[in-house]
C-alpha cells in the first residue's frame, strides 16, 4: 500500500481532463491557463459544472477541490 496523501492546503482540479494542483484557492484564469500551457490571449477558462461561468485572463477564480474546467478558444491566427 502506498501513501499518496496530498500536502495540506493543496487543491487538485482538472483543466481539459488534465489534473493540476495548486497551493492557493484564489487564482486568476490566466494563471490557470498558463499552468495548462495555454496562451491566455487566445483562450478563456470555463467551469464545467455548477454555474458554467467563463473567465477571462484577468478574472479571479476560486478553485475548489475536484473542480473541472475546460478551455474555450477565443482567438485564432489568420493566414
């Protein structure tokens, strides 16, 4: 049996079904997008369940244990 305990005070959530862990529940959408490796100028973050709120890069997000977010592309380069 392994001991997979999380450190106290960490919050685990998913973005596009990929799991991430942070130390603080107050984040900006831009910080979460950056954590997921995405450009906040081209994406917004949307909560998958609950109110389904979407957040622009500078908006504050309160992240709870087990939250699920998806990314929404808002801009694409034109050739």
